[in-house]
């Protein structure tokens, strides 16, 4: 992605904090909330690793294929279990990982045709390209697919944000209980949606 290192580190912080919150909750609470927490924790930690700027840690050549294998399996699991949002998120991670392969910075960094130095044109493991010099490169990935994923996550973030609004008051004066994950877990879902939007926009 075409982002400065500061943006990459902010994404790392956001995703790592979200994953750190969700991970211990994957073993507590109702089964449905455990599934949600597991999915969000895995996505958050994977995104945190992807967002690390390459100026700090240069990604190995096999990194895109490792992400593809792991999140491809997660996407398949999500489809089998009918957890469609987790499946879409995992497929988006696979898409961004594969986009890394075609990035000029990735091939140049590992001595593939084109030459160059590792610091020239890479951002992070998720394909975050730090444009430290040279001409601006074309966006990675397929524009139509990127646009569809952006539309999906925009709608998802807006809908999840609306669900964060306080519940209505019941007839007896008590707060009406909301079905689904607790408020903080919903906030984590919003944070992950925003993080995914940022990473897709930076492709």
C-alpha cells in the first residue's frame, strides 16, 4: 500500500490492540460470541503483521504465500460454517497478500527482474508501499475487486456503527438488551472494518 510509515504503525497499533482484546474473549462468554471473538482476533493480528512498514522489518519472499495459505483456509472454514463476514474478511486478506506479489517493491527487494534495493518502494507485509523515491507506481490488485471490497466494508462499518448506538428503553424503564456481541466487541468489529478500509485504499 502507498502509505507513509506513520500510517502503517498506527494501523499496527489499532489492529494489535483489537486482537489483544478479542483473543482472551475467544474462550469466554456464549459460543456465538466466542466465534466472533476468534474471527476478529485472527483478522486483527493478521492485519497487524501485514501493516508493519518494510522500513522496519523487510518481509520475506514467502510472506504473501504464507498469508494466502492461512487466510485461504480461514475463508474456507468461514464458508463451511456460514460465517460469511469472516469469510469475506479472510478472502480480502488473501487478495491483498496476492497483490503483494505483483508489487514492484516486492520483486525488486528479493532480486527478481527489475533490480533495485529493498527499501525502494515497499511499505509492509500487506503490500504497504512506502514511496521513498522514484515514480509513483500503479495501484496493486484489480480495481473493480478493490472497489467492491471497499463498498462492502463501507456499508459494514456504517451498519456496525449504527448498532453501537444505545439500546432503547423498555416499558419498565430498564435498558433493552441487545442481541449479539457486547458493545466493546462490536467496537472492535468497527475498528477492524476501518482498518481494512485503510489497507484497501492504500493498495
